[in-house]
C-alpha cells in the first residue's frame, strides 16, 4: 500500500471520530484560510509581479 494511501486512510479515520459539528468547524476553517489567501493574492499580486519583473530585468542586464 502506498504511503499516500496510508496517510489518507489515517486522516480519514481521525476525521471519522469527529461527528457533524467538528467536520463543519474544519470546513469553515478551511474556507476562511482559502479566503484569506485569495484576498492576499488579489491585494499584493501586482506588487509581487512588479518586483519579480524588476529583478528579472536586472538579472538579464547584469551579464552585459
């Protein structure tokens, strides 16, 4: 049995002990984390992209 399959079975058995409310709490936490990450990407994405573009153009011009 692969390690991934064993890990998934282990996680599933641990979550199986959580009934209704516990699973809903985990789902809500996962949704909240996803929303925060998405908001950060929207807010800072262009700045990060600009920084990478500046570094990229500097590195390309460094060898000349």
